[in-house]
């Protein structure tokens, strides 16, 4: 809620986005009936109620107005724009699975009138709210609340979610007509999640045209179902400069599609990397997140550039006692300024360590945030 309030202090419209069933509606409804008027835009009556936007807004009698699943309306951008321009005293919260202007539904991007709050699946520092949900369950079931709260992993949940995702988000927003091609690509990215994605070879493997693959990847990114992490580089000949890494949005779907049943210790590292990325997206959302790799296969999991050529390195390790800093050393030969983090699932706020002459800070995701942003005893 603090992120939403901060966003409202900067713009009249907050766009709350995240994948289907991540909890957007729960957060919207938690604002309270006494302060907020809640509208479920799935209901046909809402389209009729808002058909005359000015008349509608004049009769709003609460300080907060919520449009849940606003993309279900025929012209949501016009409705939101009128609210922001003519009724600036209102705080407007609109929810949806896609980014604004990602589809034909949004003819106006609401530039200057909105701020975006991205809601991720349940993160590392939220697990305590789920009393019976230790870390391994989070990796296995994923971070959608319904799946995480389930005693057993239900394959039907993941299949039904994918069917609903295509019908209610993808088809509605992008008018794709072939669910088989879309789902084939989506499942392929889940099975390859965390690895390099090359469009031409992907198209050949699936028997789908390259333009179709590209358009479907764009839709997956726009609806927060896929993150493409691009390579960080200064175009040195030794660096990979084009091919992104693709991360599916949730560890539960990755483990389901990859047949990780039950989880084995060898699976933990890959799924932990996904969980760390989600945390970075939530807490470094104003920064670009990259990876780095050279042509000798030295690779750094995540790179976050700052100001004045300062570049932070983040390596994800399930076991922090087994740290190989070779890739960090190679990276620092080219980019010497910045902090080196090894993020692991350990208690406490973290500790500094020197390995092979390289200074690193070993911490969990919350410890990274405190150290990075100098919160309550972090970096001085």
C-alpha cells in the first residue's frame, strides 16, 4: 500500500499491474468501502455506467475510485484521461495484467497522468505472512496466493490458469486467434526459463514463423508473464551484445513445465535465481536489470547500472559457501566501480567477505535492499 500512496502523491492515476491472480483485486478491495468506490469492469453494467464519463465522475462520492480489470471496457484510456484531467481531486486506481499502451485497447498512454506499480508473486520477505509456506514450498508451488496456500501442488491449477490467461488477457488485448501456437511458445519459454532465448531457433523448434514468435513474446512481456533480461555491454568484442535471457514470471509454472516433481537439490539454484529477479524487479523497479556474459562463457546473473559508471553485480547462490568469483573478476576488469553481491537464502542482513581478492557482500534479498539503499544499519 505504501507504494500505491507514494505513486498517488506523484500522479492522479495509479496503474496496478501484474499477472492474473497475483492479488491485484485483493489489494484494490482492501482500500475499504468507506474511502473507495470499487468497480468490477468484468460486469457489463459497468460499461453502461461509465458510458458518459463526465456524468459518471460527477456522481462519485468517495475520494478513491477503483477500476478493476479496466481493460475489459471498450475505451479505458479515454475514461481514465477524463478522470485525471477534469476531476483531479480523485485518486484513481486501475488494475490490469498488461502494461498501458500494450494493445489496441489503450489509444492514449496517459503520459504524465499515471504511475505504475508492479505487483509480483509472493516475494522472499512476504513469506512470513504465509505461515505454512517455507521457501522450498514457494519455489515448488510458486508465488500466486492460491497455489502457495494449497496443501498439494495441483496440476489442474496451472493448466486452468494458462487457459484463462489466453482467453481473458491475450485474446482480449491482442486478438491472437491461435491458442495452440501461443501456448506452445509460452510452454517452451517455461521449459527454457533462465536461459538464452534466440528467436530464429525458437521459431524453427516450434514450427512457427519468426514474426509470430516476436509478436507473442511482446505480448508475454506486456502482460508481465515473461521478463527478457538483456545483456549489459559496452560493445566490446569479447561480450555477448544481443541475445536476451528469458525468465517466466513464476517458479511454480517453471517447476511444473520442467517436470520438477518432486524438487531435487539440483533444482534449487535455478528457481532461486527466478525468485531473486522478482525481488529486484519490485525494489529496483526504476532501474534497468541486465545480465553479463562474455564469449568465454563467464556470466554474471544480474547487473544493475547506477550513476557515474557505477555498476552493481548480483550473483544468485543457493549455497553461499561455494562462491566462484571468476566471472565477477572478469566483469570488474572492464567495469571496476560498483558493489558485488552474492544473494542467498540465509538469515540476517548479510556480511562482507573477500574471495580471491574480490570484495563481496553476502546477503538474502532483504539484506541486499537494506545494504543497497542504506536502510536501518545497511551500507554506510
